[in-house]
């Protein structure tokens, strides 16, 4: 299972298995860890777990108003390397 944290300057979104689980100006560490704990428990083991941080363009984020429900709907051209 992949857990993605999407960051756009002052906005964050947590995707679990490609689906938006939570978003806001700042995702609290305890909320993040609780989501990870719940979903790692559903996996066959820690080897099935991957955590990724993606930074996206702030202007795109402001135009959208919020993150899309599915991570696959974030265009590749807005992901900053």
C-alpha cells in the first residue's frame, strides 16, 4: 500500500491507496500516524508499505481550491521535483 503526503506550500493532503483521506493547512502528526497505523495493519506486513511525499505547484493548488479525491487526478506537470 502506498501512502502519499501531497504538499503545496501551506496545504497538505494525505492519500492512502490513491484516495484522499484527509487534507488541510496542516495535517497533525498524530492524525498522520493514526492513518498509517490503521492501513499498515491491513497490509500483510511492513514490506507492503511505501510512504511518498509529493510537492505540487502552489498556484495550481490555489486554482483548484482543494485536492482531487484521487491522487491519479493530480497532473504530472504540477508535481515539483
